[in-house]
C-alpha cells in the first residue's frame, strides 16, 4: 500500500487515494491498514482532498458504502470534488495498476513463481492428474504444487501450495505421507484431500482412513479420521475437532463444479477467486453475509458471478479484467 510518510506529487496522490479506498472497503483490510490510511489522509489538505475526490467518483458509480459503513470519513465530498469526477475517471485505471503492484508486494504474485520449481504444479484455473511411480493418483486443484520424494523406506509428498486429492496405492513396506506446513497426513487406506491455505491446513478423508499429526512438539496427539470426516489445523487454534462433512460438496472440484449450500457470499467469492486471475472484491461489508446456495461451473467463473448477482440482486463494476468490484 502507499507509504504514509514519503512526499507525493498531485498525480500520485490521486492514484494512491483510490488504492487506499479500494483496499479499505475490500473486506480484507486490517486495523493497522485502517490506521495507516487515516495517517495518510491527515498528512496534508491535499491528501485528504484526493481521498474525498476518490469517494466522489465511487459515489457516482454507486460504490461508496452506505452511511455509517466507512470508519474513515464522515464528511461529504465537496462541490469541487464532484466537479472533478470526469478527471478522476482517467486515473482510475492507473490506480488499479497501483493495486496490482501492492498485491505483488504483499505476496500475491511471488508465491506463484516459487511453485513452478516444484515437481508438479498447476496455474490459476488449471487442474492436473499426476500418476506417481507407485501407482498413486494425485489430482492437483487450481494453483497448486507438490514435491515428491520416494525411497525404499517411505513415500513422501510435500504439498507446497493449494489443494490435492490422493488416491493411494497400498504398500505395507513403505508408508505414504503428505506434509503440509506443520501437518503430516499418513494414509491408512486409500483416498483423502489436503487443502493448504495461508493460515490453515484442512484434511478430508474420502475413502478408508488417515492419521493426522502435527510437528508442534507433541502438543497435539495424532488423530485418526474415517471416511467422511475432516479436521483443520492453524497456528492459532491447533487441531480442530473432527467433524463430519458432505463428501459430494468437498470433492466437487474434481468434477469441475463448486457446490455451496447456504454459504456467506464472502466465502463463495474467496472460492471463486481461486479459479480466476485477479480478484473479485466485495465493497459493501453488509453484502458479505448474504447467503448463497447453488452449483457453479469452475470453467466459467464469469457465468457463476452473473448468476450470484442476479440471485442476490447485487451489481459489479469491472475496473480491469483483473479487478471486479461487487456493490
């Protein structure tokens, strides 16, 4: 995000104002970012004017949150701000590019480069089936990567990123394990799915059983999961309780579909974002809790988005092919 202390030219001020506005109302802004935005606005009258002008643009196209939604501004745009709305349109695209640079710096692009050095990987929106030399079948979901290390004593796979489904070939002499961050999943049967997210790891058993353990010094005893069960791990909460899940829904991505049943819009959009380049952002926080039920095609996320908008009666503004704003 913009530096809150370095001097800025008028053109860069306007670019950064819109960058701040999109980030603050994206639904992902931290408290530290909100405070940094306030500090950026109070550096000078020019900073505050640039931000209010950005709000004027968003207000005209229907993106400004409803009264009380924003914690950063309680002032209405000035008449001068509204009169410059046409000018603001010309730099909105440039501001989106600033956002893209910000996302790259925050780690949204660099992690995509590292898995390309892995043994097997997929890009955004891609899926791939890998047959290992022991006959085990691995299905990689979108934007995923694994390394494979087989020896005469063990069969070890490291999930570096994303999600993978494993259909394991039995071999009593060599255990099959999947390592994902702190979590080790050992096959006790045939099929399971491991999903590595930025802050958690989730293991779901699709057939037979697995043993899940963590490398946290023995603080958590290994768990045995049976078919149709799931467990998650995070640094903050450790291992969750074992819970029953709908395998048809959890494994639907392997059939090219996404199934949601009474899920918050925020959850649905985060899932859609995994299968398309760029980002879909929810601007109005009130929309995040709207419930979504439906069956969507992974290969056509635009059609899925249109279906959601029609059902919930919400709208989108496409700033670039890589940035869609819901409001």
